[in-house]
C-alpha cells in the first residue's frame, strides 16, 4: 500500500527532542560551573590580595589550639586538632544515639500505655521537648550545671558520683594495653556464639525440645571473655607480623597509589559501560541505542578518564608534614597505611597490662584549686550540656516514631495472634516487634543522622567538636575553604555510614512483596 | 488485508491510510515487547486488538501516540512520522485521543475542568468556549449533571465516560482505547461500550484493545490478534471468529469464548 | 395474607449505665494490674517532685525575673528606636487585622461542648490547687507579692474556683453538656479579655531608682508602656472580625479570599521593607532611572512576549534561549543589578510564553503578570538600595523576636519555590539535572546548618568582588533559605513520587507539554499531599533560626543568653542566665506548639491525599 508522508524533511536541531533535552542540561551545568568558577576566582584574587597562600601546608603547621577534652588536648598541628575534634563529635554521637534510642523507646511505649499517668507524662515530655529549639535546651542545661556549687577543699576525696559547676565525676572503667587483644577474644567469642546458637537451633528443630540457644551463645561468649582476660598476651605473636606488613608497605614505590586509584576509576567506568551495554543487548544486537543512551555512555567514559587523571594529579601534590618533610600525597597515603598497621601491631604488645580497670572519681588539690582527679570519668559541662540536650531532644522524636510504628501494625494482627493462642509476651516478640521495627527503622535512621549533625551545636557552649575546633583554626589561619571541605567530608562520610547501616538492615528486613 | 473493500462495518466509506506501522520493534531492557509489527489503519476504520496479556498489544497503541518511543521501524500517523521532532510529537498528541484502563482522571479538578484543561492550554481556546463544548461532550456521554463534581465522587463507568469526553474535547482524528472496560464492574461495562459504539457510528477512526468480543463482532471492521509481540492473525470479525487460521488464535479463542 | 405473630410480653429493661465513678476510673486507668499500680505510684511521686522542683525554681527568692520583664522590649525588638515605635505597632496591627479578617472569611473555629470546657477548667484548677499544696514552703510565694501563707491561700482559692466552675459546667443537666454549643472563638475572646485584664491590673516588682540614685523595687503593672497599644489592637481585631463576619455572606467568597491571600503575601514585604525599614528613597533617581528602565522593559519585553506567545513555538524557543544566554552573559560584565534581573526574568517569561501565553484574555493575563513582576522587582530593588532612616546602634534594624520571625518567614517563602524546583529536577528524566539536584540536596543535608552559617559569614565575604557587601541578616537569610530548600525538596519529592504514573500518561496523551502537566496536574496534587510535612519543615526552620546567635546576630536567643546576662547598667543582671533562657524556651514553645497543633488539624482535615 502506498503511504504518503506529508512532512518528511530532516528534523531541524531546535525541534529535536534529544538535542533540546541535552543542550538545556548542558547549559544549566555550564551556568552552575561558571558561577562557581567566578566565585572561586574572586576568592583566589582576594586571598592573594590579603597575602594568604592557599595550600594544605597549614594543616601540619604548629598551632596554638587547646581543647578542653578529648584524645589530644594540646595538639601540635591543625590536622591533629581536627582529628581530636572529630573524636569528640563521635563520642557524643555514639553515646547519644544509644541513650536516645533507649529513652525514646521507653517513652514511645509509655505513650501507648493504658496507664493514665504514664501516658500523660510521656505526652507531656514529647510535646515540651520537641517544641523547644535544641540550642535553647543546650544553653539551659549548661546554665543549670554552672549554677551548681564549685569544688572546694572540703570536697577532696573519692566518690561514686560527684556533681559541681565543673561537671560530673563518676566511677567508670578504663582500658589498658591488654584491651585490644582481649577485644579480639570477645570478637571470636561472638562468632563462636553465633555458631553455637545456630547449632542449638538445629538441635531444637530436630528434637523438638527447647534447647536454649540464647543461653548457650551467652555462655560461649562468657567463656571466651574469661579465657581472654588471662590469655590475651598469647596474641602478642601478631605484633611482628603486623609490623612486617607495615615495613612492606613502606617499601612499595609511591607511584603504585595513583596507579591503583586510576585503575579503579577506569575499571569502574568500563564496568558501568559494559553493564549498560549488557542491559541494552538483545538478540538483534545493539542497534536500538537511542541518542540518550549514547550521551550516557560518553559521560560515563569521560567521568572515568577524569577520575583517573585526578588520581595522578592529586597524588603528585606535595605537602609538608609536621616534622618538616615534604611528601607527595601518594607518599602520604602510603605512610598512613603503613602507620596504621604499625599502630595495630603496637596494640598487641605483650606488656599492656590488665584489659580493664575500674576506678572511682576523685577530687584532688591542683595548685590553688580543688579539681577532679584522673581516676574514674569526668563529664565536663559542655559535654554534659550537649549530650544531655541532644539525647532528650532526639528521644522525643524517636518516641513518636516508635509509637507510630507500633500503631501501624494493624489491630487485625494482634487479634490473629491472640486467636492462635500466643501469649502476650510471645506475640509482642514474634508478631508486633518485627513488623513495627520495619516501619520504624528508616525514620529512626534519619533521627540518628540528625543527632550526629546536631552535635555541631556544641560550638555554642565551647564543646571541642569538629566544627568548633575547625572554626578556631579558621580564625587563626584564614584557611576557610580547606576547613569547610574537611567539615563536609567528615559529616558526609558519617551520614553515609549511618544511612548505609540503616539501608542494609532495611533491605534485610524488607517484606517479600509482589 | 483490509476488510470488506472500502465500506466499514459502521456503514462509512473507508478513507486513506491513517496509521501506518511498519516493522515496529520495541524493547524494555532485555525483553522485546514488539517484534516487527506491521499494520495499516484506514480513516474511519474501527480496529479491535485482542491477545493474551503481555502480548504487546497495549505497548503498540502506546507507541502510536508516543507514550512509549519505538526503537526500530516507522510509525506514520496522519502523514506525520513519529520521530524525535517535538513539533511532530505535539501534533500527534493533539490529534490522537487515548482512553486508559484506569481512567486516569485528574482527582484535584472537577469533571468539567478535566475536560476543558487541554483545549484551553493546548488548542488555546477561550475558557467560555472550551466550557461550552465541554458541556456538549458531557451531554453526548450522558452525564451533564456531574459537571461540577470531582472524579472521586463518580462511579467507575461514569469516570470512564468522562475520560472519553476528555479525549474527545481535543477533537481528535483517532481514538485509542487501552482496555477501557477491564477495570469496571460488569453492570457498568455496557454504558461505556454504548458510548464507544456511538463514537464508532459517527465515523471516528478507532483502535480498541479489549476483551469484549461482542463489541468486536458488532462494530469492528477488522480484528488483530497479538501474541509474542507481533500480529499473528488479522481479519474481519466474522472471518476471524468463525474460521481462525492460526493454532494460537484457535487456542486463545477456545479459552476466551 | 399476612399472619400476625404474637410475641410474648417481656418486662421492660432500662439500659444500665456503664459503671463509673472515681473508684472505677482509678481501677481502670491506674491500677489495672499490680505492675501498673506500682508504676503509677512511682510515676506520680516523680511527677509531684518535678512539679515542686519547678515551682521552687520559679518562685525562689533569688530568682531575678525582673531581668526578663525589664528587658521585655529588648527581647522583642532589640534596639528599635523609641521615637519610631508607632511603626512596630502599625505592623502588629496589620497582622492582627489580616488575621481577624481571615478567621472570619475562612470560617475558622467550630463549636465545643460545655463538658469539654468544664473538664479543661477543672484540670487547670486542680493543677493550681496542687501547686498551692505541694509548693515549696518557707519561701515567699509571690506571684502577687504576698507572703507565703496568703500566697498559698490565693493559689488554693483561685484553683478551687476554677474547679468548681468547671464542675458546674461539666454537669449541666441533660444532654446540653454534650451539645456543641460553645463557639471556640468565644473562648478565645474570653482568653483575650483575661489577658488584657492581667495587663492592666496585675502588678510585678520592678527595679527603679529613687532620687538619690539608689535602686529599689516598686510594684508596677506588667506591661506599663505597651498595655494601651495592645488593648487598642485587640479591640481593632475584634471589630474587624465582626465587620467581616457581617460582610462575608454579602460579598462573593472567591474574590474575597483571593484578595485576602494577596494581602497576606504583600503584607510581609511591605511591613519589613517599607514600614519597619523606612527607606530614604531618592526620588530623583527613581524618576530618572528606575521608572524609565522598568517601563522600557515592560513595553519592549511585552512586545517580545506577545510575539513569542503567538503560536510561533519554534521561533519562541530560539528567542527565549537567546535571551537566557544574554541574561547569563550580563552577569559577567559590569552592569546594574536591575538590568541583569529584569533580563533574566524576561528570558524566563519568554521560555514560558509558548506554553503558558494563552490567547485572548489569557494573553492579557500573561502580559499583566509580566508587567506586575517587572514592576515589583524594580520597586523592591529601589527599596533595598535606599538607605534606612531607622537609627539603631547595631548593624540591622531587625533584632530580638522580630528578627527571629522575619528570618523564618523570609527563609520559608524563598525556599519553597527553590525546593519545588529542586524536587522536580531530582525526579526528572534528565540525568544531568537529576545529578545536579541530587548533589545539591545530599551535600546540603549531609552537613549541619551551623557549618553553612559559618560558610555564609566567613567564606562568602571572601568570595565576593570588592565593593559588594551583604549584611549579616541577609547572609543568614540566604544560608537558611538554601539549607531549608534542600529539606523541602525532599518533602515535595515524596509528594511527587506518590502521584500515579497514569496521571503523567493521561496529560501526555492529551497533548499537554511537560511543563503544563507539571503546573496544572502534578504540582497541585503533590503539594496538597505534603502540606503536613511542609508545616513540619516550617516548625523545624523556626527552631533553627536560633542558630544565628552563634554567628553573632542579635536574635531572640542572643539577647536572652548574652545581652541580658552581661547588663550592668542601669541594673546589674550580670550572670542572670537561667531566667531569660527559661523565658525564651517558653516563647519558642508557644510558637512551635501552635504550629504543630495547626498541622495536626490540617492533617485530619485533608485526610492525607484523600479528597
């Protein structure tokens, strides 16, 4: 049959959907990049006008920053100060997440309680705490603690718990050199416990008799812990091996680092393109790749090449270390990996001392003043203010999530569980909690992220976390951009890790649905 | 290949080719949904497409107004080839009406606003004019009294009739129906089919994907049987239902009738 | 044919009332199981101790609440000059009038039952009585400046009156107690009346100086200088409500609501930029520069737009793209910002013209929107570049609670459009847009707000060309806007993803372009579905404004935490920290709690996505 085509001229460029789509995107990209280039050039111009050189050397220059608490209170360089600040951030984040989860779960359950007074108190808590800005709460708790009496000579002695305007001292355990080898024993105990538990489960399934897998697993762990407590020096044979690895890494030529990174970038791009072609492959071949598809392939390839180039470019940049040596980034990375294995090896030295030590808090005379001593643990005022406020605040949100999650498990589930004769404790454990947990997990993960980021409010009460330390360094050196990039790298990594863990569990728990 | 010469089952004279599909192929990832679909639909012709689910019949009519882009072959609608040219796509979209299985009415707009939206913004009619012809269309599908209600307040059959009126408001030359009665309760199917029959009698070019064999026998000029992404058999309804040639067709008809 | 069935008579059985009374209530709600009983007792003891602790804290003799009352104005508006206070009151009056009119026109407020009001009064009363009983003895309980015993009696009597009144209301005989007969607005009216009475009658100790310059205390009304304006404004609001209540059935609803909405939108920039900022306009320059430029753009731009909208789709696109490139290029060359912004707007309008230009009345509407936008843009730029006549000691005329409110409103108003654009980009089919939007959203959300504020305050000045300066308040506004946009984008994305695929297909099949489908079909549905989440974001943003104190802006919290505790003149409030902080917490709480209640009611009303 003859077909008449009225308009069959060549499609002009400005009517081609694929061209319009990609040209508009590229224009937007160009405008955005142009905007940053203009800002950046101006910043460089202003920097050089004010005499600030722009490099990473400042990170290793000596600096006069003192931290009130943390792994290193008098750091010799900016990079160490930032590391100490990062550790302080993590300290509050991890302890806060644990405390907020426990408190939030309790309050969330209380909010569902049939007990009138418990219910009302839980509601009151949530409505009060989550409607007041966190910063106000941090300031308030700080104000409350610094209104406590100060330590005086009469207070000297040891305490289980002691509060003052310097913070709280309390009895606590501390770890020694033997701790890390002992942890290895504990890790082995957990793995062994897992096996034992699985074995007991199998026994139960085969014989039908209750075989207490939980008790068995716990017992195994306890055995490992007790044995490890005394046997940890046996692991000291690991020390020379780790040192050996470290010296091997030091001997590898530095050029290997960029080669490995560049190869990873190129292989990644190639892998992506290969998978892309595979997904488009049909028995008829690749003939049906659209314009879009080709653009994607080209972009992936260009990205890979740029990544590889960057690896070599960045590896060649030289940085001066604290000791005054000038190293390239590649050498620095190699040094870092080597030092890590050295540090790991030192942890297994046989002369570390008993794994854990339990001590009470003490108040001692330091100079003219009474101060907390080195025993036990001391919670400083800034730490307490940030930790306490952040925990209470996040707990209020977690409570609402827990409540919502439990309510979302339908009433029918409860009735069905009761109808098949499960006891209340059983149906909570077997029916309600697993289902509620799946609903609760993603929003709780968000709250963990919020808590992690909210620790940065510590800057308001001079808690030495990474933002506070960073802004001090920034004021001293004028190196704004690197510090901001370090903050971003730190928080983005932390966020990615938390959401990674949450996503992993989320995938694992997901209902199999059609 | 065409039906009874040049006269349609509805009594109209068939015109020139309206839709030409030549060697059309389409993949979703690895899965080939269309394998070399070649067919021609003439002006004022009513074509019913049947076939098992997943046979590519819906994909084919979605390619005709470029809801899906085909990857190989040629589709020419009313003399305009479907390519990446946005001018062509705009033209086709305003000339080809489509009715969906799930109605897809806009829940936040009243029935009348649903109908007048596209004429106002695509055909650029003044609002009053669009509303006037919208009311006429609602009368044509038999529910003028529902004009100011929201879609959620209507029954399924009424919603589908609104959807048909909405497509007609663009004054299309071709109407595509993608299983228009599959989501309806049995008692509502008839009211929708009646509207479709009236439309066919008025001389509209139509492609209808459906399982309503009664409709096919009564109105269709031709029946296309799709299986495994291609047209296995085509013919006039009486020929097709009484004397199917292909084994697959026989099997399918024995299960469905 | 019917057969009659005789039923045996049964003795009449009145329905038994369900068991009730305090003992039943206690058994069911507090002591249902032994564990529950123990839990109840422990919780009650803890709660009582906490209540007593709070009372002891508030009424401790060494509490210096006068630090708050004396500095009330500082907390609210910081150092806004005394001579220009009328500007503040005018702004408050505008907001109150609009609020009253909206309540009337939108018919906000239902009815409640005497029973509910009674129960509310009873619980309030019992709290007060309880406070009188367990309150900390041995210290002055001095809400009225009365010593402990009389204070105790005052508490108990006041509480008892409330309890008895509530009980009488609750037990009105018959069904009337459960009839929704009390209008909620009536309750609000009573509350306003009570507050005004308190303002005029209740006395608080205020520090003053006698002739010899020695500090003493006298009893003064709570709001000595502000009670008259507050009363007048309250009366004005009530009058406006009743006027609108009378008019609302006599004027068309649609246009009235639209006008009111427009007034709300317009009121804010007018209040901040015109009334509060009081710009010193250079009218010569307005006549010789702003007006001609704006008119030129409106006329020439209008002609271009009219041409582009005239169905010439392809040429229109080319012209729009050319204008856009021209507008971007204008940023690379020295030029007045007005021209750059107008060019950029014209390019955007030209790109929209082929799809949204309309015909006939639609075209007129489109062109008037262009004229209005160009005019407004010029007007605001002229306002912003004129120096403010308000003489304040600090860098900005905004401060205190006023700054907090302005910051939140500006950030929300600006971040909503930005967030919508980001959400659309993130869900679009175009990979580079998606990549850019995703990068932006994840980077901004991944890092805490405080770092962005620090970036805005330390890094931005470094990156700006010499001569360009952005004030501290504007920098904070910018940082909060860009931060909040990323979160809003995620909320909106949730709404976009909830829209069924069929909606897109139907709009495509009808021939709507992607942008038309987005504006008419997708966004209205998506935004409606995410309103509760958006209100939640507003609350979060309001709380987050407190962070600007860390970068040194004089917001509400800054004054409560740093300014008041460092005052030595005229009164020594050095180190008085807990009182203003607690006050700040209560004020923040009142705002956010109100918002969250509104959000909950909206959520119920909307039925989340259901019509």
